[in-house]
């Protein structure tokens, strides 16, 4: 009698869910502690914005080498050690206030260095998530698996933000980094113990492995011949207006996301004058609304396609309407004396932002398959550039204006401009057909210039 397939892949999905929740907890813990750190260390708003952005410098720079390492080391050891290391650096952040770092300059420098190291070591997370889901899940289960582990970022933020705020209120800001760092170290060790690739798993039976493999799972990820991507092909694709329109939209959508990952808690405390314990609870609604927005955007776009609408319409409707509606967060400026109305406005803005964030989907619509990794890296860079620029710009606006009105107008304006840019620039979302090498070949002078770089 044939055995029923085991369900080990769902245990792997559970591990990914926890890993993503911890990942975003360690991204956002500085936001929760940011106001207290600023007060205790005497940091300016510009310095705090600089500190918020430090994570993204290293995170963005590490994306390409991480892909190379992932293919050679594999997700079990690379991801496991990444979780352990970023958690160690999180733990070390708590020591920046100790006597050996008594001066503000030394404490600030240590915090910046630790955040950069956390960004560097968190870089393998999402490439590993993608590789694991592609290996463990058949084609028809992959989208659901991705949406489940992706939802952990918002659920984790909704759960952990009030918990971390209570820790600060009852103890001190250092305790936040001790707690989150320790939790991550423990989970990183468990990951190495528990996770195995499908080919090495002793808990998945032959029937489950056959089911995964026959439906596009792990064996399908090892093509017999790797397709090469030339520089001329990359330049040709990036110059297409539909591609750089997607890049602009990704930067705009990510700017709002990074506001909520960095300045949001500080805004609740100093802009809306909520005590930290109440600010933690007030953050739950926006994060849960964002989770609903992610699910809504995907459902809406797929529904429109099933109803026979064109790809450009099915993508533009959620992206353009979402980014333009994100601009309502500027209206929070008129309700600073009524913080819960302001938080409600921000919640709807984050919902709209989340359902508009479909840059990867659009890029998949237009790119030749062999170029998804290469040009996708450029898209990822555009999104992460907003994580470098926006926190610093917001900090500068807060410091120079003495309030948060300019910061909110800036965040809203970037979102609205991104939506309008996507509407006007992206003319179609059809696959780009690559020309032959002869058609794309640059002139002799251009070719000579290319060799200079």
C-alpha cells in the first residue's frame, strides 16, 4: 500500500514564518527604542535619521555577494549563521550605553556600526526565503507559501512592537536589545538543527519528495545549462520605459514602508505625544492594516486578470490608486491633538501602501526569465535606496522645522509622485523581447567606453 506524502514542507514554512518575524523584529526594535535613545544620548533628529538609515547601507551593498554565497553554501548554514550573527550584533547594541562608551560620540558610533553589521548579516534572509520556498514547494503552492511567510513581517511587528514598548517602559531601552538578540540567537541555533534541504531531509518521505519534484520543486532549480546575461542585454532592458517606471514606483512605495520601520514610533511619541506604552499599542492597527493590504493587493490584481482585464490594468489599478491614497497620511498633521484619529489615518495610508507594493510582480511580467535575478537586484537596490535616503531626509526636516509636518508631507509627496510616475511612464506590461547581439551591439566608441568600467 502506497504511503501518504508527509507534510514536512509545512514545517519548513513554519520555520520561515518565525525567521521573518524575528528578522523584522530586529529591524524595527531600534524604531521602538529610538525616542528613548535620542533623549538619553542627546542625539539630534538628523543623527537619529542617520542611525535609522545605517542598516540599509550594508543591507543593500550585500545583496549581490549574498546571492553568490547562497548558491555555494546553501540556505541551512548561511541563513542559520546569519540569524545568529545579526542577533549577536543586536545584543551588543545594548552595551553602547555602558561606561566604556560613556561619551555620546562613542555610543552613537557603536550603534551605527552595529546597525550596519545587522544590515550586512540580514542580507541573506530574503534570497534564502525565496530559494527555500522554490525548493520545498511545488509550483501551485508556492504563491500561498510566499504570502504566508511574508505576512509574518506585519504580524511580527504588530505583536512585538507593544511588547518591546512595555519592556522599555518597565526596564530600559537596553533590555529591548538583550531580549531580541537572545531570542534570535536561540532560534538561529534551532534553525541549523531543524532545517534541511529536501534532498537531505529525513522527515520528508519519498512520496512527498516525488510530489514536490514532479510539480516543479527542487530538481527543477538546477538547469542543465545556465543562461548567460550580457551587459548589452541588461542595459537594453533597463532603458525600457516600463522598467525604469517600475524602479521609480518601487522607490516611492518603499519610502513609506521605511517610514513605518524607522520614524513611526518616534512620531507617535514626539509628534502625537503618546507615552511609549500607549504608542506600542497604537502601532498594532497600522501593522495589521498593512498585512490586510498585502493580501488585498494580490487578490485584487489576480481577480481583475481572471475577469479578463489586461495586465497593465490589473497592475496599474492597485499600484496607482494605492500610492496616491497613501498620500492621505499627510492629513495626520491636522490631528496631532487627537492622536487616535491620526493613527487611524496612518493605518489606512499603510494599508494603501501595502496593496500598492507590487513592483516585483510587475517586473516579473516584463522581464525575460533569465534576467529576473540580475535586473531584480537593481529593483531591490532602488527599494533599499529609499531606506537610506528617507530616514535621513525626515530627520533633517524634523530638526530644521522643529516638528513632524514637513516629514509627513515629504513621505506623502513621494508616494503620490510615485503613483503618478507609474501611471504616466509605464506604457505596457508585456514581456520584453531581447534583440540579437548584433542589434544591441554598441558603436565602437561606446564599446571602448564600456571597457573603462
